[in-house]
């Protein structure tokens, strides 16, 4: 068997192939050696963390955990960063930057100085993002605010958005005394949806504000579309602005109100939620054998409201 393998490897055709393969590998290795000796630009990721934070301190900035660093060096050293364990995390000691303002910034120059301590001596930093590290904190001052949606949602044709729910529906906000007083609501990142007809659920982050921390910083939102339907309810006509000693009687005394609402919401709508009025002042200003009526109050969740008729017979009596 060994003799057959030897004969196969060393016959004329295979010998030429082995010689070709040897020079191919040698030339490839030589090319790689030259390439590794050239300067290369590469982005590397440097972990960064804030340490020694007292238990009663809440850091309200969105502290970055990674710096994106553009470096230039010989290929051999770049390979060490990419595939080796050369890059060590940068640790920032909170106690060194605490002050009476409860705010501190580590600038680009200081960040680069920290990073250079973890790099090879020949490596040059050509870019850095973020180019600063902000530390803003307080000692637990917070308040609860409701969550609100931002963006635009448009259900499908003949549908409307009947309800929006959040879990949780409110969050704790931590910020400086000046900033926290101005925050009344926590808005989500913008959400855009179109032409949906079924309930939609999303997990979404709250919109970041510099120097503000939300707990939690993500919520679940649920959008409930409902099909729109035209409905009618009979509503009592009410006289308004009547002088003392007079009474206004309308014929009929009740009128149907036409409106558009969601099919599921219709069951909860009551005639008492609407108000249809006949105004004595309008009658006096525009005398006629019929008086105008109008809708002045409607329940939540209805639109395109109008009385089925807008004029009725009336009679003014002295008491």
C-alpha cells in the first residue's frame, strides 16, 4: 500500500503538480508577509465601563458600553487586535469624576489617553466614536409619568384606531431637579404602521433624552383597530338660554342622532352621552316657524355626528 502511494505521488504528472502547489503556497505566504507589513486601517471595539458607583447613585445618562476606535498599524498588530486578547476593557472610576454639579464629561483627549494604554506602542488612533463620555447622575430623585405613543398609525380602509394600551402604562423617570419638573410624559420611539386591520403588538423603546433615565426603558404597546359603522340613537332635545317664566316645547321632543363609531364601541354608547339643544337666543335672532337644533356634546370614540333632522317645530309657552 505504501509503495502504491509513493508511486502515485512521485510519478511525473503528480510531481509537477506538487512542485506547482509548493510554489503557490510559498508565493501566497510571501504575499501575506508583505501585506502584514503594510499599514492597515481598521475599526476595533473597546469595552468601557463605569465602576465604583455608590448604591444611592442613579446614573441618568445612557452610558455607552463600547467605544468604536479607528486605528492604524502594521497588519501583524491589527491581527492581534482582531483575533487576539490584546484589547482590555477601559474602567472609569466614578469617584474620580463626582462633583457638586452631578455632571462630568470625559473628553476625546482623555479617552484616547486611556485607550492608548491598552494598545501596542506603534498603533495610532485615527478616529473615535462616541468622542466623549458623559456622566450625569442624581441620588434617586424620580417621579412616575404616563407612557405616550409617538409616530403615526393608519388602520386599513373603513377602520380606525379605537384604543392604545401600554404595559406598563407608566414609568419611573430619573433626572436632574431642573429637568425632571419639565417631563410630564414618556414618549416611545416613533412607530409607523399603515393598513392594518388586526390587533398589533410591539415591544418598543422609550425615546431617549440626554440626562434622563427611564425604568423600564422599553414597553409593550398594543394597537386595537376597529371597523367603523354608522349608527343612530334617539336623543332628547334640550332647550337652553330660556328666560325665567318661559318654556320651549319642540315637536318632536326627541330626535335621532347619526354618528360613526367602532362596531365594538357602539355597545357602550348611551343616548345620555349626547346633547342636542334648541337655543332660545337663536330663535329670537332668527324668527321662523321652525327652530334649528344642534349637537353640542358627544361621547368619546364617535365622529361625524349630526342630527338626522336639523329643524323642528316648536312652541314657546308662558308659565
